[in-house]
């Protein structure tokens, strides 16, 4: 997992401005009004070769006075509890306040690495005045200006030095061969029911109330003689519907579980159908280049509702609703329903044509086995390494069948390709100029690799790097010919 760095402090000291500066884009809302930031906001940042997740929090007001103060403070406290490093931001212009002292007391009790940032130090005089913050007992204050970016590099140096080692002692790292499968989806889609059905007991709490699961729960199980770790996650809501308190942080934990996993099982509520949030979660899995299995859950209820509707329209079919009875055409009807659902699913998730789909009922354990079969097969596919010669034969044939387009009189030349990594499968193409390759042609090459080697169920990464040959430089063809003649 990427380390977590939380930015905390009293209201209106510039936390959101610093967050945007470190993240490299304007993500958090910035307003010169205390209490603008209420929910936590997250983004990844990179410095000194370390990638970590930034958390922007609302202002800590331990003495109350804000109508949302209790909720904001609760979220900030959660951020402090989960963070690996805490950036405590103070305002040089206003000096030490009672709220600063209260927050400093809270952070000292947290027993976490704390980096003290003295913000709004825009000139030499203000930087000198920052020495008073030694009084807080949190070490040397790093003077900076989050608005202009002055001093943020020094702050990032201290942050990365305080991060935990890149390779931690976690058991999962010690056993890289064990597949990690994250069960993800919207609230109340049956994620915990699936875990309980796989384990065979009530390992996690199951309730019809959305949001029952808040923490990511790891469960080690065995399937067909293979060990695997299931990661049951909290439901991921739309950003606008995420409530205060622990629920917001549960969403971050679910995202981090996807980052930890090899394969994600995306649970879709068969009754409600495919929603925009389902597509959003699937997009996150795809962007993270993870394997994915799509599970249309509650399929037994879908069939019951169809039969009920048919019985109302045709009373002669009412026998199909009698418990324990199955109409003769049930299998055909079920197949018809699945085909209709598949068409809608593929239409809404066009970016996941490679994902297998399983129609299941977690509560009754219907089709639970195939879910794990797909997940383990996808994990094995992600470990596959292709021979370079065979890969280049496929690329050469693809280029001969369909040449890259000519851009402003120049054509892209693909010299060779190689597989750089596994899990996810990562391929690097060396070309004369990557800007000459249109996105559609890059996707064409990716699809050709998929067709040849069947990377079912997993995203693959394809990178294009410039490696000009002498013949591609001005006058290079003549020089190259003379050089070859001289060598002969």
C-alpha cells in the first residue's frame, strides 16, 4: 500500500492550498473562510522516488464553535489515526494560537511522525518569526509558502524521510505468490455475503443496511488446494453521497484495498442494474491495471421478479412461482435473461471487454465457485511473461496489416517491443517518436497482443518510448548508408 500523509491544522492556515500544490493540480476547494474543507480529499504525490497518498482534512477545532465542527474534527482524527506521517500546518502571520497548542497536544499523543510546516512565510522577516513554533515541541518548523510553492521541496524532503520503508514487513509481502482478491462495489450489493459464502461461515457482518462494512477485512481461504486472501471492502458511494464520520474514510480504505489486490471482484446489484457508480468503480480498477471479474449478484431475485411479472401477465405460468418448482423452460429463460443483461453490461462498460462475467447469488452460494476459478486464472495470467521474439512477431505482423498514419509528412516507426514487467503485464514499444502514434493505434497494438496471448480478465499496460535511429535524423539516411558501406 502507498503510505498515507495527512495534512492537519486549525482552520484557514492553508491546508487545501498546500494539498493542491503538493498534488500538482487544483483538487481541493480553496476559500478564505474557515471551515471550507469538511470532508477529506485524497490524491497521490511523488517525491524522491516515493509515491504516497495525501489526505486533505478539515480544520481541527477542538473547542467547538462550528456547526460542523464535531463532524470535521472526527474525520480529521480518523486521518491522524490512519496516517503514516502527519503534516501539521500553522500560520506564521498569526503566530501560535490556543488551537495550535490543542492540536499539538493531540498529535503528540498520536505517537506518529509529525512534520511541522510554518505556512505563509513569504519574506525573510516572517521566516525568522517561525522560530517561535519550537515551543510546540514538535521539532524544527519548515518555513514555506503553499501559495507560491516556496519551501515545499524542503517539506517534501522531510516527509519522504519520515515515511516507512518501501518494503515493509507485512506478511503479504513475504508471500507474494498468494493471490489477493478484493471484493468491491457499491453499498449493499452483497460483498460481505459473498465472503461469508466462500468461507462457509459468518466471517463478516451482513446487513441490509448500506454501509455496514467500514474496514477492509482480510480473510485467508483455500480454493481447489490454493491459498488466497479475500479483501472485503466497504461500499464505494458517489462522492456527493459520502456522509460524514467514518464512512468517508471507509471509501479510501476500499480504494487502497484495490491498490493492494491482484484481482478485483466487482459486485453489481442485479435488481438495480448497472449504474454510473458501477462504471466509476470499474474504471478505477481498470486505471489501476488490476485483474477484474464482474459478478451480477442477486440473480435468483432477478429470476423471481421476472417470473412474477410473467405470472401476472399469464396466469398459466403461475406454477413457476411455487417454491421448489422449476418450469421446464427455466434454463432457456435464464439464458435469455443473461444474454440481455450482458448486452446492457457491455454497452455500459465498453472499456472492459476483457472482463469475464458471472451471474451469481451470494446468499444461496449459486455460482460462487466459478467466481474464484476466474479470479485465480486471471492471477496466473498476470504472472505470464512472453518470449520477446514471439512478441515481436505479433507486433511486426500487426504493423504490416495496418501501418501507422502519417502525421505532417512523418510516419511512426516501431523498432521492437519487450515485456518489462508482470502483475500487471507491462509492455514497452521503442519507436522513433511516440507523438506520431495516435491513441487509436496504440489501442490497436494492445488488442493485437490480447488476441495473440489471451490476457483475459486483466488490464495490461503499454508504454511507448523514443529511440531514434541514425536514419531518422536529418541527413541520417545518407550518413547511415556511408557508415554501412565503410564497415563493409
